[in-house]
């Protein structure tokens, strides 16, 4: 057919200038910079030409060209990192950013990030200061330590400690404590990356003090204990405690380091959870340094915190790696604000969202679950409130389950699709909603919902159901 001849089709493609002069392009030009609109139109037109040249005839239409250009511009200008609704019930969900930040931390980040600050100036003397001064006194007070520093995550903290204290030497660790942390990063890899050599002692389930004693030699640089914060070892087991490890190390004039992993400043037994060793308890065990995370049980921003004896902290500060691993001003502001909340031991359980979620009782969650189920049922979904189980997550409190309440959504006339497809489409909504699939239903756990998330969930379901009604497809058909 003549109208499908490639040369004919190529001549029908409108020029960029023609498209721009068309009044129908006014909205596009109002929404995006003119230079980016031109670039997007050029890309679309070149794709059309390529389609025609490769034997896939396309009849170009100005409206379709503009629509495609708008879609590409939207993709370019919309942020890739977006807010999502965590209805999974996993409080410290690593994939979803772990601990949601306290309001006080967010306010401080905006205040400090939007202006200049005294990051590295001593306001009393007018001389150059040090960024550690904003955190060290507070950390030392809360942890019962002589000194403290913070870097960008706990793996970095361990890396810095090993590089400083044991580069070119051996780090002695119990075989049963060689943990793997998130993203397939393993403690042995962190140790070897720092230029030290790992020396395992004991067996997977049993390590005794004499195992450490026999392993110590001329090449020993430090003794390391890793708290198993992300898995449990049960049954026929034995381990060397932090106090005992410190005593062994000090008899041989060696540093003893305890990696707490998650790390908490409060006794979680106070909110009905199993006791987790606190940072204060670790310091009282007389180890020289303790490392832990800022964005797990602490409930703050991502950071790796090192507290302990001043002589060792000063050695860490002098390591050139410290400059590469240091925190920026906004993270310092958020971490400081989070730590200050712990000065109020009673109020911190409510002011730190992660702790509030962990402390929530099933009874307190019932009204919210029922209210959300009613709202979803009102728009045609097979939704009911039901008891369920949450998880702390984030490599914290292994094996612990939290009784909770969920909204259970099953296949029904309102959805018109399977729960798997429904879950997939919710994940692609304007505000993504992530729940969990269980026993043929989609579960929305209200334990991990923040203020306003109920409205976001309803809006996301309306969006999905409208798309289904008019025959649109978001990903999975």
C-alpha cells in the first residue's frame, strides 16, 4: 500500500517546530522547560523514524507524539526515590528504608540543611571546630562511655575499627558469630577488606574462653565479639560473654571490641519484648569499643556509631578513613535530634516511631484495623479486620513475632483480579502500597502504618479499581 511506504511515512512526521507552534502543546510547555520539551519531542520523532526504517509502519499523529513526550518528561522529572506505605508489618523494613524518622529529626534536617551551620566552627572561640562535637557529649552520656564518633553505617564503623586497631594483624572471632548482614555483606569480608586477617575460634555452636586464649599470638591485633542480632543459635550452645572476652583481651594487652549490630539504648523488656543487650550494658562489660547502627532499634537515620574508651576513639579519629566515612550535616542534625529524645526515658517510646510501633499492643491496633477494613469494604473490596503477626525486622530481635491486627483482603467482585495482581498494582500506584500475601489473601498490617496512611491506602485502591474498570493495565495484566 502506498500509504505504508517508508518514504511516505517519514515525510508525514511533523517537524519539532510545527509541534511546538500547535496550541495543543501549550500545556506541555507550561509544565516543563522548553529545552526539555524540545529534547523529548526529538527523541520521540527519532524513535518513530527508526520504527519506520526497520519495517514497522507507524502512522504518526501529533497527539500521540505529544502524549509520548509527556510520558518521557514525567519519567525524567518525577523523583525515583518516593514515599511508600509500609503495610507489611515489618517495622524495621530494610527494603523500605528501615526506621521512619522522628518528627524532631526531620525538622532539624530541614533547619540545618536549608541554611549554613556551625558544622566545623567553635562559636565560643571563633576557631575551627570538629563535627564530632555535636554528637559526642550526647552519645557519651546516653551510653556511659568516655568518647564517641559516628560514621555512615555500622559496617563502616566495624571497618574503621578493624583498620585502625588490627591492619596487617589477626582479628580473633568466634566461628558462631561470623554473621552476614543486609545486602549479603559478611563480617569476614568487612574484616579482610580492612587489611586484617580473620582468625576463627571455637565451633559453630560452642566457643569457650580457652579457645580465645589458645588463638592469641604475636600477630593478634584485637578480639572481636559480634552480637547475633539477626539470627538465633539455640540448643547445645556456649559462648564467651562480653565481660569475659574483655578480661581475656586485657590480660594480653589487646583491645576488645563488641559489634552490637542493631543496638538499643532502652531495655526492650520494658515494652514486653525479649531483652536485647543495651549499649550501656556493653560499655559496663569493660570492652574498649562498641559499634551499633543508627537506623535500626535506635530509630534514627542511617549511621554507624562507635562508643568506648577515649584512647581508642582518638585513634579512630586519626585514621584517614574517617574523612571518607564521616557524616554530613543533615545526618548529624537528625541523629542529634533523635538522641536527644532519649533524654526523656518515658517519652522516647512515643516520640521515636520505630519504638512506638514495636511497643503497640494488639488491642490498641484493633480500632484502626476495623476502621480501615470498613472504608475498603465501602468501595467494594472483600476486606475484613483480623488478628495477625508482625516482625521487628532490620536484623533485630531474631525469631520475635508481634501479635498484631491486619486488614485481610481476598478475591472478590470489587477487585476483579487476583490478590497477586492486586498487590502488584498497588505497588505501582501513585503512592505505592506494600502489604504481604498470605494464605490466598492480601494482608495490610496496621502496626506499621503512619499518620495519614489510611487515606493513602484508600486512594491507592480507588486508583487501582478505576484503572481496572476502564481497562487500563499497570504492569501485570
